[in-house]
C-alpha cells in the first residue's frame, strides 16, 4: 500500500525504506531487526503497536505537536493506521513524527507467511530457467499486491506465474499485502520477509537481464527467448505490443512554438494513414486552448491553475490510453513536476512520448500570432510563460523539435520517424 501522512489537509507520501517498513507492519509482520528505517519495536511495546518514525514536512510540525495525532492512508485515501501519541522530533534524519503505529480495521492476517520450502518473491514472471532451478522441494512464490517495478499489475503477474506452475505440484503461488518501491527498499523488504518466515527469501528481480531482453522482444512483437507461450499469452492480454497499445504523444513548448500546429498535423496524418491495428480507435486531440474552454473552464492562469489544467489533460489522456486509444496533447505544460506526474499516470496504462517543441523564445515572440507576448510585455497578462513565468525545458524529452525556419512537413516527419522507429505506428 502507498502510505501517506494526513493531518487536517496536506497529504505527504512516505517513501523508501520507512514506507516498506510500514507495509510490513500493516501486513502483520513483526520487524525482526532495526536496519529497515531504524524503527524496530521499542522495549516493552506490543508487537502490533511498534514505535515508528515517519518523515514529516516542516510545515506540518506545529499541527502535529498540537494534536499529537497522525492518520496514515493508502493511495485511495482510505485510513489504514493511526499514530495517536505522535511527537515531533528533529535530528540527523530531519523532522519526523515518532509514536506507536496502530493499524485500523481487522487484525492483519499473517497466514500468507509460508511454512516450509523455498520462498521466491516475484517482480517478474517465471522464465524457463527458473523452472529448471526449482528442484523437488516445496516452493512458495509470493506476489506482492502492488504493481511491479516494471508496471505489471499484481493479478497479471500472478496469472503469468500460475500459467506455468504444474498442477498439483510442489509450487504454491500467493498474493501478499506488500508493495514494491525502490531497489534498496525492495531488497530489504524481501530480506525482512525471509527473516519473518525463518528462512531466506529469493527475489525474482525485474532487472534480470533475461527478463529485460524478453520484455523488449514482446514490446516489438518479436519472439521472447526463455518465456513460455502460456506466459506470453497472459502478458499480451494485459499489455499488447506497441502497435496495439494505448499511446499518448504529449507536445510541450512555449506559446507560438508550433506545437498546436504540429499536433494537429499529426492527428490528421494518423487519421488518414494509421494501420489496421490502430483503425479501431479514433485519434483524440487534447489541445491547450480547446481544453481550457471545456475541461478546464473556470481555472485561472496562475501556477496552480496551469498545473491543474495539465493534470486534467493527463488524466483524460490516460483513461483513453487505458482502452487502447491514441491521444495527442498540446498544452504549454511549463513545469517539469507536472509533466512527470502526467507521464506517471499514462505509463501505468499505456505508453507516453514527450515531444519538446524547442523553438526559441525570440522566434515565438516574433510570431506572436495571438498578440499574447505584446500583452505580457505591457504588463496586462501576468504569469505569462516565457515572460513573467518560467518555462522549465524537459530533460527527459523523447524527441526535441525546433520549428525555426522549417516547414510543417519536415517537422512532422521528425515526429513520425520517432513513432515508427519505436514501433508505435507502421
């Protein structure tokens, strides 16, 4: 579960080893050693109410001191635990709330901890070589309930593993109430599961070179070495290869950069020329001006308003991609953090291609087709990107296009070449 700290209003995600630690506590595992986040149960503390230290934003410290209470929620804002005796401490690890963690709801079920046999904790499906290495002793494969580091849902991963587990054999597959976070926390979590079960647990890592090669092959509709056809069938039901998967092409750039024109040309081309795999879905254009009039009517143009506008575009685009659609977006999207949030939303369900239309400010201002730069320079348009508000150029753009002195056809060809090279369009 994704754990957040909630007081009266702000919500802060707890990340890294501390969050992995809390997952284990809420899943009913006593922390066997203090290295995980450094907060094993204090002496005399009941094991179900361990002493915990949770990172706390400075601005929340006063309210926590006054109330002495925190509520921890999952990603859906459902409360999962409380810290009733929270106290604020400041030290080498920054500002933290320390206190006894009390899970809410039913007493956690610890029945998922295996009894006897090998323990495998899975971030990826079983490969042919894994099956050869299992041997004859009992094996328990634990599939955490959260999405894998490669973005695979827990249910899909379990189905892919069960597809090759011999019926009535020595291998048992179980879903467990813990999630993946980052490499260091994940490996510590696997070690903690093994410690709690009384024997080592082995990680089926998503970064295993054999699996990485197979995953790339499946993406490009090529044979996947070492992967059973039964597993391939399950994986392609979840995530078709690129030519059939939901795709969001996200243009970002200054006003007047040419991004809307280029986005419109891409939509027109794809509507006329997309292959049979794409013809099942119309191409959707979410342009900045159109979205402003419809989806984001009433939002201002200050930083918060622009941030909300781009996030709304990202949410709609992700929902279309979830169902296999192709979306072209063309907002200014000046802030890197907001673009990152949109990429994360989309990549949970499909693919995301970020195109930075990097036409220089002086060229955009010289065009000034809407007269916006002149208004901004005269002080009549506050918070105008490139003049009185910053544009943060993307460091993670998949493609950079400068429209200065170039024809629309030439710029469009850059985009199409990238999409063809990536296997998204033919």
